[in-house]
């Protein structure tokens, strides 16, 4: 039904000045200058025609290829799968396709961008066309398009998009999650904990006397402290804990499947680790402390914001009680 | 009623052509798949472009959509969309005669879509003395609302869409999908001319 010759033939009859012979030569030259591989198979999948594109890319001689089975000439082809595909073209008389997006390539051919791309073989879009010349004689035409460029640029685009997505989640200074992503995560963890009746705890923490540090040593020193403290805290967490920069010198940690006592234990560990750590700025030793507020999700809580304000008030309590310590909203838990 | 809407006669004529095309296509498919294919009479609706978007977005759990462009003589062209639900996709490899490890789920969907679309449209084209060519089928990115997003981003303007609901029952497999043929405005005029020509011959 789909027939390349038939599509070309109206041209031939309109242009009566061309003889059959000249027309044949023109068609052959076009086929040989196409930047697309053309391979024609007979019903037994033996190769009957191929064009120059394939000849130069496979570096094989025509005499060896013509008459050979496609699977013999190209042993890299997945025989069982391709046979079934070719059968569908024969039986249904419909074209069939194979895109690089599902299979990078069928034929192992070199490509012309060996330096700028990282794949060894030419990425291909293949089209399988049924060719009916006489009622009893069927052929299949395989068109092989080089889409190495498309594949390469799509890969670059994908990489750029992933980097962008990553950047939109990360705080530029400390390289931990930013406020927006942290809050989205809390919303999800809150919903998960509610649905599965799992415990969930939150730690809010704040650097003590951070303004004074900035005033005495300058903002570059303040930045260094933020970076180093983030690194230290990050090293004390489990993979499932979600650590983010909440604001200026305030940080927050989501602890999934953790109850209040577990959260307090971790907070105490973080508190003393930070106090013990001595940092250095311009040859001067700098010691900082943090205050922490801990809260556990209560049954009556209907929004994640409630959990934040609980942890927040525990943090204020820790500040009020002299800093460098952990307070929890355990009193409010007892009230429930 | 705009110039793009089909008259009652034209609608009947198109339904008849599609019934016949579907019957022949499923006969070919049965032979290819080597099993019995039971086919319900396809229901055909012509729907407004804007209505279609809301109809489709109401359709829950559409798992995947495969798009394939088609074009023939006399300006007959459009895009076929095949929409699958989660439960339709389990045994496509089996149905097509492949081993599951030979091809990915995406490739299975693309393959069955291409076969359904081209088999059906080839027979349809033959009935109106036409011949179709096809673009390579594409799986639309699997995000929610991908279908309505895709429709909104389409480059050509179209007012009318033909919604053909196909329901294939294959022995041992249950398989369902919706085929939607989007036809741009100019192509609708061309189809109406073809339908009128066929109606005159009766």
C-alpha cells in the first residue's frame, strides 16, 4: 500500500522529456547522496539494495552484502525482536518505527561527531516501510537517519534541567536545602506521618550571638561559620533527615519516624558537637554555640505550621534559658 | 454551526467508513496477532476543541498518550492520539508476540499504538482513494495533564476533533484504548469535500 515508487511516479509521467533511463540514474544518484541509510530487504530478510551512506559507514563491500541475510550482515541486531517487527510491516502493510529515545541505535555505525559526543555509535531513527511492487512480491525498506546531534543536545538539555532543578532546591551559601524546598518536604512528611500514623519530629536551631560575630569579625567570617556549622550538623544526620536553612542564621531539621526522646538525643549531640568545634578565621580561633528547640507531631495537629511554631517556641525558651542548650515542647505534649 | 461541523449525512457517511475501516483493520490485526479479536462498534463523536480538553482532563488515570501524525493526498492530515489507562498496559508485549525483556514498557505502548493507528488509517485511506504517510509515533512525557498541555501547545489550529473510542477484546488478553483523531480546520474542509463526493456516488 505504501510505495515509494508510486510516490515518485507522478513526477515521471509529468516530465515526459525524461527517459526511463535518465530517471533511473537521477533516482540512484539521489539515493546515494542522501544522508540517510537506505536498506531494502526481500521477504526472507535478505539484503537486495543498499545505498552509499550505509556502504561508507559500514566500510563493507557491496558484493559481500547484497544477498546476505540482514542478521548475517549486521550481527548486532536483536534478531527475534526485529523479525517480529519486520513481520508486522509485511503482514499489516503498515510502516513501523524505532526511535533513538527507546533504542539508541539498531545498527552499529560510527558517527561523524566522535569528539563532541560521548556515545560510540550513531544514534538512529529507523523507519520500516512496506514496498509492494507486484502483487506477489513484497519488500521492506529500512531508512536509517543519523540523529546523533539530536540525541546529544537532548542529553545536554536534560543535564541542564536537572542542574536547574537541583539549584532551585539548594541554598547557595551553605549548599544545604533552601527554605522553600525544606518547607515543601515538611508538608510531604507531615502528610505521610498523618496517613500512616508514624511519628515525626522537628528541630529548629539558631546560632547564638550571630549578630555580634558579624559585627566583630565581618560578614565573611559570619558566612564561614554558617558554612562550617552546616557541614558539621549535616555529618551528624541520617540520610532520611531533611536539613535546611530556614532563614539568616536559623536552620531546621525534619526527622521522619523519630519520637521526641530520639529527637532530643540528636539535638543534644548536635549542640555539644558545635560547642566543641573550634573554627579558624584569619588565624584566630572562633567558638560558636547554638540553641535548639525540639517538637514532636501531636495527634491534634492539623497543619505542619503548628509543628513549626511548637519547635520555634521551644527554641525561644532555650534562648531565654541562657543559650547553648536544647529545649523541647514536651510540656505541651504532656498537656495533650 | 460553523463551516467545520459535519452535516448529518456527512456524519453518517464518516461513521460508516470508520466502521468498515475498523472491521478490516481488526481482521488484519487478528491474523497478525494470531488470535481472535472481538471488536465493539466504535463510537464516534465530533467534539469541539475546547470541550475535548475538558473531557480529557476529567478522564482519570490516563497513564500514557502516544501521538502520531498522518498525512495523505487532498490535504487530509491530522494527528492520532492513543490514550491508555493503567490497567490496559499489563500484557502488551505478550499481545504483540514479544518477550517482555526484549522491549521496554514505553516501546510496547509506542509499538501497539503505531500498529493500531496505521492499520486503521491505511484501510480508511483506501476507502476514500487516498494514501497515508506517517510520522514516527511519540510517547508524550508522562506528567499529569500532559494531554491537555499537549493540546494547548499544538502548532496548528483545530476546531474539531474526532474522538473514536476503540475497544479491543482479545482472547486471553483484555485490552482497551481510546483513539482520538485531531483534524485541523483546513483538513476538515477537505474531508467534508471527500465525504460529499462519496455521498454523490450513492
